[in-house]
C-alpha cells in the first residue's frame, strides 16, 4: 500500500493498481497519438520540401549539406551590471567539411 498526501488530502493506492493505471494511461496516450497523427512525415535535413503556410505555397529546395559555414557575432549588454561585465562581445565560427573521398563508406 502507498499513501500519498497532497494539499491535506490523503490517498491510499495499492502499488499494483497504480502500476496498472500508469500502463493503461500510457497505452491510451500512444493510441491517441497514432489516431491524430498527420499522415505526412517530417523531411530529413537537406531534403526538398513543399508545403503551404497561411494559404501561400512554400518551397524549400534541396540542400547539399557536405559544406556548411556559419558565422555569428553579437554583443550582450547587461544594464546596471558590473562595469567589467556590462558589455560583452561574442562571436563564433562553425565550419563543416565532408569530402566524399575522405569518407569511410
């Protein structure tokens, strides 16, 4: 037996019943997810995709993901912060190169 007290209410639950209830709820949730799931699958990264947003067609072209370059710069401003931390510049550089002749496949 398991005793649960919340907000002044005491509930006594048998462990076997609690486990059964949890399993039933999980089963019902998984069935409902399948029943209301959209038929289309999410495209994989880099694949071409066509959809409609607010009644307008949106076409996302195929993208070669073997070479990716991203640069990010910015400034973080903390008003009323310590003088040495009030303005903090930041930046990042991301390079990804995947040449076919270097792959192990």
